[in-house]
């Protein structure tokens, strides 16, 4: 008795139903097609009802339907037995692969018999008969016209032995999965379909392809028997490509019939069900089968190149997985490659397939994907993955919102409906408008610093000429001296910012928009009002200018201004997660450690204050729970990343008063001026101290409110810490410029939080106070644009020496120039210039006094009138020139003129220069260098590890056996 159709079989639209006859539009003789369909099921109870409905809707249906169950533990066997006209279900073990299951089913039941007479045509005994095998998965559903369209194409093109349908996404989406498939010789599966591409008929042209999916594959019986079915070494994944490749080698053609549609769920590839008969990951299994397929079928002359290509690709993908904190992906890569190469199954497969080589590789070469396509897809996937992970990393987490929904709704900007769309968008994004203004203002304010040369100031030494010189400075120093850690960090930054000079330009000239952007990243975590957030970020950026960090060329303060908000955002991420199931964030803790390492290197004083605050606050405020441990870990990580510079800071506390970039900043501070101390404005800054008074008054008034926010108190705590640090540092004789900036940052936070609390109030007093804040900010910004950033910072040549002395420092002579500065009535100062002169980091890596004592002794003797031996002594110290810049002391000049072994040389007007006679022997410089490459390499490795752990995790991209290349494991 024929089974009843299942309820709901109207799954397909009426438009999908076929016509009654299969006619060749070319008018060729009719062909009798006999189809044997084989359905293989494994734990497919979730998909088999749809497949059963699809088989009921088929017209024509297969002449025989064979069902094979591979050890399912759910209702798969019962559902297979309920399909229309199915033969008794064949049961095999769960370890049986798809191709073997098909072969077992055909062996057990047999192909469909050829009936006689042949249908309703009368005496058609001479009608040719073609037998077909139709392969179906349990998670696919053919459209009612699918088999008809496949047989129609088989009638039109009888020379094609394998036909495949167009695959769409389950259950009935228009998303395309495959219209034929190919592979590159690197093993990458290529469908030619973009991610999310919809079926609009753009691929509906029948054509020859390398292979088609086994879901809906229609293969002629003689082809199946000649190729002996699928390779049993490929139980799943890539079995279809291997089968099509072998068919092409044997002289059979493979075609795709886009009019035939099959919907496919790809359950195994997407992780919706476990893989049968294996403990290997889907990705590992797919990679191993990809290598096997290429090695078993590729021409022998290409094997050495292909193996090297596999090795290089495995290395690159492993590095990518390690960067994405997915070490299991790297393990899968190497397990797949080495397991395939060493197992040797591909060598036996090559022997078994020698009799298939009826068509040379060059004749089917056009069916393969080109390597450039694989490279393009890899780049697209990498870019997409990085952007997706970045979006996820910065996305707001609903379960961790620090404000209520009603408050967020209150903060929504109200814009008149009649406004143009672009104007409404800008009004809803005030910070975007402010940031664009700051970015444009950067070019206006920095107009005097645009040109050739390098940025210099009394506090900023010139940048190194190139990356190699900067690396040498970061790794080399006089004996017993440790190179500053910030040089290594600056080298890494310079690699992506057009060299050391370019990095200096970006940091100093673009400091205000960069600092504002960093502040916005922090304020968006706890400031709701968009106007308050925009003002806070803008005021913070302008504070870099009012502090004098830009105009004076204080590179350390500028870097600290950019890093501090990022560190605050990371610490906030760690500390705020206390009401959710997963507390803290190790990724944020790693990032906080990186930020602290930068502060330790560029501004040790701020680094020390922040480290103590986080460590004490983490232990006392959060306890030794996960969050407290994470904050303490970030402090320890910051100290470790700057080793051995940390040891230098402990042994020489005076270094805490310096900042990166140039000479010690002892003169940068409030001096003895109480107004400059209280307003956080250094003496000699670009703006008057009273510019900061309105901001401080508003911050003080905000303390009188009854509803003070904890973040407002945090801002005042930061300001007071900066005030105390400034007072102590200035009294100890250290530079306090960075600490004064910390004061201003605290006031900006306090005022921004207060604005966020009362910004929607309609009271006249509050609106007037906010108006004062806005007017003060606008006036300060206008002062910045009008004054510019010329100040003590200027752009010029790296060395103030004659051109011949600058060139003499290079190869082949590599001369050393002793520059002596002595104005009448002032003490003598000197510097030994070589290899391009004093550059960034020279102050921190200055030689010890005992190392320069021989030069000091010679100059002391010259200052006393000389003994006549100084020329020979200078030659013995490998000094080639002595140079006196203006103003020149007349007594010292006459002494040098009278010394034997010194010859007067040309110099700039007002200067004086002498050539030292070194013809009597080779001199030896007292400044020997020690290269710390090991420390720098270990430090670089440590930074790479830290960066990897603070990046978002990258999921493994699985090259799925059916469909697009962007499906991912779950």
C-alpha cells in the first residue's frame, strides 16, 4: 500500500511544481531515465521531515529510493522508513562515511530495475535507457522541479556524466550556497559565491565545472562504477571535489544545472550536529581532506611546490590563530598537515588512480580556482574578521549598562523633524562635529610647523633618521647604562607612522584630536548626555595645549595624555563588571597593563601614581576577588613589559622626574607661583593661568550639589593627586609638567559628570554656569588657533653644525665632533657628537661621569690655560673636530689656536672649529657601547604576547564542504 503524504507537504510554492514530460527543446529523440535515489541519514531527525515532504512533492519521483542509517540514536531510522516508496532501511555503523554508506545501500538493495514495456508510449522498446544514481543528504530538500531539471539537462547534454543542482540555504532562503564548486591547488574550496549573495538568476547558466556537491548530485551509473564511488578515505568533506576531479581525469564531464534547486542546511559544517565516527574538529578534518585531495590528484611534477605551499600556508594560518588567541586552531592546522603527509594514504591513492589519467592536467586546468582568487578571499575574510572583532570589542553590553533605560531615553537628542537628514545626524552627534573642528584646527594651529626638517625644542631632541637608527638607539647604550624603554615603544609606533620623524609629527601636531578621541572612548562608558560627553572630550584635548606640552615639545606628556583615557576605560571595564555572572575582563586587564607600561616608559611619575592607585584601589576597593587580582596583574604586567628600565627607575629615582623626548624637564612646573600651582598651568605656558579659573570654579560649585556622582568624586581625586604630585615634584627639583596635566584632566572629568547630571535642567543658574564653561572653552580654542603651536617648538635641521661636519659623521670616516659651549662668564658645557648627533633618548642613555672623565679632564686643563698636550690627548680619545658655537669665549679660542695638533677649520659666522691631527695613531673613544639586543628581542616578544591577549578572540573560519567559505564553528 502506498504511504500517505505527510501533513503540511505544501512546503513548496505552486510555482515550484514541474510539468509532466521531460522534453528536449532541441527535438532530439526521447531518452528513458531510470533513477535510483540514495538518502544517507545520521542523527537527522531535525531535518528529515522536510526531506520527506520534498520527496512527496517530486514529480517525477525516483524509480527506487534507498535509505541508509549510519548508527543514529534518534528517530532517524523511523523517519527514513516513512519516506515515499522507500525500500527497507539499510543500517550501518556510525563510523561509516557518506560514500561508503551509499555503496552499502546500493549493494544491499541494488539499482532500480528497467521496466518493460517502457511507459505510456506504446512500442518504445528501442528507446535508449540511461541509469542514474541520485545522492541526497538527510539535511537537504530538493524543490519539486529539481529532478526534472537535472534529467532535462542530462537529455540535452548526454556527454556529461555528473550533474549537480544549485544549492540554496535551508530551509527555503534565497541565499546561494553553491552553483558548482572547485578548489585551488592550495586546497581552498571555492564556490565563486560571495557571503550572503542572493539568488537573482546571475548564475543560471548551465556549464562545466570541476565538481558539484554530493547533496543532490546526479551521477550516471557507468561513471559511478568506473570511479568505484567516493574515496573511502574521505568519509566526509572534500569527497565531492575528489570525485569530480577523478571524473575529469578519467574523461567524464561534470556539469551544473542551475534550474534544479536543492536547499541544504549544512548541519555538519556549521556545527549543528556532531561529526559521525570521529573526534576530530570539523576544521581539522576539512583541512586534512583538502591536503589529501590535492596530493592524491595533482600532477607529480607539482608535488614539491605544493608541499612547500602547504607548509607556508600552515605557518601563516597558525600565526593568525595564535594572534586571535585560538591555539586550538593552530594545533588543528599542524595536525591536519603532518597527519596527512605522514599517514601516506595519498601515496597509495596516487598509485590506484594512475589508470584514470586519460585527460592531461593542462586540459582541465581552467576548471581550478586561481591562487590569486584564494589570496583575495583570504584578505577579505581577514579584514572582515578584524573589523567584526573590533566592533564586538567596543560594542556596548546591555547587561552591563551603568545607567537606566529611562535615563538613556532622556539623553536622546531632540531634533526638529523638518531639518535635513544630514543636519539631524550631525546634531545627534555633537562630538563628531567637535572632533572634525579639532582635526581641521590642528592644521591651522600647526601652520608654522609644516615644512622640511625635524621638530625640535629646548626640551625635545631631534628624531632619529630612520627605523634602523632608532632600533640601534633602543638596544645600545654606554657600558653600565640601560637604554630607555620608551625608545622601543616609539620604534614600534614609527613602523606604522612613516618613520621616527613622522611619528613625532603625528603625536605633537595631532595631539589634540588624538587626546580628544581617547577621552571620548573613556567618557562614553559613564557619561550619558551627548553634549556633556562632546564637551568633556574636547576640553580634555585642548588641555594638552594649555599645559604647554605641544608648544614646548614635551613628547612624554603628549603620549600620556593619549594613553591615560584608554587606561581609564580599561580599568573601568575591569571594575564595573560586579553585578554580572562573569566578573572582570582579562582582555581589559592585559590592555591596562600595556597602557601602564607606556606610562612607565614615557612619564615615570604618572606611571608610578597610576600604578599605586590601581593596586591599592584594586585590593582595598574590590578585594582579592577576580577584579582586584586583574588590576594588580595589570600593574605587574606594566612593570614587566618595561624591564630592565624598571630596575633603572628603582636604582635612580631621579629619573621619575623626567619624561621622554629630550632633556630633563626640571624647569617645567609652577615654580614658586601659587596661581600656576593651583590652576595646573606651568610657568611659560602658552595660555595665562587665569584661563583655568572658570573651570575650577565650576568644579568647586558642583561639589555643593546634594546628588554628587561617584565619577565626579573620582575626577576630584585625580585632580588632588595631580596637585600633590606637582607640589612634591616641584619641591624636589623634578619636572612636574605631566602631573599638572593630571590636575586639569581631573577637573574636566568632574565638570563633565556634573554637566551630565544637570544638563537637562531648565534653571537659569545652571544654564548660565554651563554657558560660562562653553564660552571659556571656545575662547581657549580660539587662542589655540590664533597663537598656533610655534612656541619654543620649531622645525629645522637636526644639527646646528656646518654641513661638512654633519657629513663627516657618516661613512666612511665616521668622525667625532667635540662641541664645547662656553660663553664669557659662564661654565663650560660639552657634548661628543657622532653618528648623527644627540637624538631622542640620548639624555636617559647618557654615559656615567667616570666614563667621560678623560674628556672632562682635558677640557678642565684647557679652561685653565692648557698645557700643550691637549691636542695629543684629544687625538687619543678619537676626537676629530673641536667645535665652539657662538658666543665663543675669546680666552678659550686663543688657547685652542695655540695648541699643537689642532688646525683651524671653517665654521659658521660667529662660531669656531678646529681639526684634530690624528695621523700619529688610532685613538680610542672612552664611550664604549654595549648592545642589549637580547633584552629588546625579549621585550618585543613580551609586547606581542600582551597585544595578542588584549585583542578579541578570533573564531576559526571553517572551509565548509558545501557552501560559502565563511561559515564558522560554533
